[in-house]
């Protein structure tokens, strides 16, 4: 349960103001069809984070627990720093309109998530917790918590959220996880 809750919280916070949340706003403004956009986000996230979780689970089989502790600790600290850097949205991320609302959302969201901080976080969390299903379901729920309101409320919500504060909280959580991992927290899990 811990893996699910931490994964959900970290991704929900990290996603505020992220380029994929901006993509959600743009898709909602362009198509004005919440259900196919939401389903496109859901399926793109499941595929993307499923792959990322599998990579995280696989990585743990390649390196020793001591080495993994350092990789994860430093990765979480890097994620803390990355979270503080504002994302920029590229209009090209929403250019697949010929595939319909669902298809456009699925493709654009999947591509925007490739190499994104929430995908990298999913890899690290899956490696940390060794709980593929809990982490992938948690990161997927976190994405939906952040992006469904963006789809439903459009630009109205963007102006009301203190994005810097939310990013600072997410960065602090990543930093705490990194320091705790480096200090040996989770050593009962093989780290």
C-alpha cells in the first residue's frame, strides 16, 4: 500500500504544471470532449508507465542491492532538482488531429511522456519498491488526479494553482526519498 500511495502522491504533485498537464489543457480547449481525452490519457499512461515499471523491475535484477541504493538515492535527488525546472509545452505535441480525439490524445500524451520526469520517477519507484503493480497503478492514478481536472476545467484551474509551491513540495518529497534511500531506508527490502 505504501508503494501505491507514495507513487500516487509524487506523480500527482510532479504533474502539476508539467508539459503533459499543459497538453491536457490544450486538448480540452481544442476538442471539448472530456471523455475521449480522459480515456486517451488513461491508456497512454498505462502503456507508458507499464513499460517504465517493467524497466525499473528489470534494473533491480541487474545490479547489487548496494549499487541500487546509490542509483535510486541519486535518481530521487536528481528528480527533486528536475521538478523545480518549469516545463515548456511544444505545440507540436498536439498535432495528431487526424486520428480523432481519442487517438490524438493517446499518441500525443504517450509521446509527451517519453523521458518525462513522471516516467523516470516510475522507473525509480518500481526499482525502489519492487512492486510493479502498486507503483504503476499509483503513478497512473497520480497522472489522472492531475490531468482529469485539467481536462474538465481547462484554463480556469491553471491560473488558480500555486504551481511553484506544488513543485517545491514534490521536489522536497523526491529529495527526502533520495536522502532516506542513500541513508539506508528500505534496507529491509534488500537495499
